């Protein structure tokens, strides 16, 4: 697939996905979403020795300022459901991806942009980043999972406040509420995210994938997360990497994991 709205940069197995619509504050139009779907369904797994994915926005102003409001004309009862469903499906692909996905939030993360950041496994914010769910200003509510994931991340009271007032959170507030993992000097978001992914890449890949799946299971009402954890733990015990990890510890050497 030819990508027109995103840039992909393979930095030694760390795939940096930049949403590249700077003039529109990287708003997510349908074409951009389709390209992101392709990356998470196919493109990323073609990257040799993929360590993880960083999602960021082009330019200094915005991570993603939301769904593209200019595409909202013509949205109605018939196609509104599909619009939200499509975005949610793509964001679930991100949340369930088997390698770490980190949002490097370099500016405004509003509406669908905040929702995109929250679908990632972690968030690193630049100190000028701002987060919000301002859809009520448009006569809408969040549709890409924002009411659910913001509540999961920061709790009901603050999630209510943000969704009902449309107010924005500054980076330091987002940090204190647990919405972001780190706040770094502006411009250093990708570097910090890369550092985290490089650290994770030294661990056993199958165990990483299972940890992601287990943590996601906590938020899946159809799954008993504790039982799921037991099953995934058991599955880890059958891997070569488990034998290697335990042996390396006893032999006081660094483990050489193979993802098997
Ligand atoms: C389309 C957008 C946009 C958006 C900004 N732009 N946000 N275009 N969709 N979501 C464009 C502007 O039209 C403008 O281009 C350029 O980016 C810069 O924006 P300005 O408003 O001139 O910049 P500034 O004054 O700095 O204000 C920045 C801002 C503001 C606070 C981020 O742009 C803003 O409030 N944007 C909308 C945020 C929002 O409501 N997001 C939620 C969308 S709904 P031009 O060419 O006009 O100069 C949503 C729902 C998801 O996300 C779920 C759907 C199912």
C-alpha cells in the first residue's frame, strides 16, 4: 500500500509512524485511518526484527487534533455508526498489537487524537502537549473509545469532567492523573519512547506479547483476566525463551532470547 498521510521510518526495528497532515494538525481523516489499519494488520509485521511502534504527529503543534471535522459534513444516522465502529476497530488493533506501541505526544491530542494516544500501550508527552475530549463542543461525544479508555486510565470523576466540559489537560496534569507515563522536554518524546522500546526489546518477546494480552484482558468483560493470566503463564513455561531466561539467571549471564 502506498501511504499518503503517514510516514514510516524503521529505526533499527523501532517503527516510527508519523501522522503527516501538519496543516490540518494531523487530524484523522478516513484515508489516514485506512493507512494506519494497513500498518497494524500487515505492514508492521513485514518489518524484520520489529521491536515496537511509536506513533507521533508531524510538526511542533499537534499530535492529532481529532477526527477530521471537515469530513463530518454528511455524517448522519446511517453512516455515523460505521464511522465510530471503523475507528474503534483500528484502535483495538493498536491496543492488541503484540509488540509495544507508544504514543509520542508532541502537541494537541484532542478527541480522536486523545483516543489514539490512549489506545497505545504507553504515552510519552512533550511538556507542551495537551489532552482533551472536546467533542461536546461539536454536539458529539467521543466515538473512538474515549469514554471507556479515559475512564480506565484516570478514573470516573476526572473522565466525566473532561468529557463534559471539553477542557484540556496540560502535560504535567496528565502525568499526575496517570494518563501519561512520562513528560519530557518538548521534542524529546520520540527519543524517550524509543528508549522504552529498546529496553523492552531485551526481554522475551513471547512473554511481552502475553503480558500485553493479559493486561488488556482486565478490560474485556468476556474474559476472566485471572484465569487468562494462568493460561498465558502456563504457555510461557513451554517456550525456549523461558528455559533460556531461567538458565541464564542461574549461570549469571545475559539471556539470549529468540522469541521461541
Ligand atoms: C480538521 C483541523 C482539526 C480537526 C485543527 N484543524 N483541528 N482540521 N479537523 N479536528 C485545522 C484547522 O482547521 C486549521 O486549518 C489548522 O488545523 C490549525 O488549526 P487552528 O484552529 O487555526 O489552530 P489553533 O488556533 O492553534 O487551535 C488549535 C486547536 C483547534 C485547539 C487544536 O484547531 C481545535 O479546537 N481543533 C478541533 C479539535 C477538536 O474538536 N477535536 C475533536 C474532533 S471530533 P485551516 O486550513 O482551517 O487553517 C473527534 C471525534 C472522534 O475527534 C470520534 C469520531 C467517531
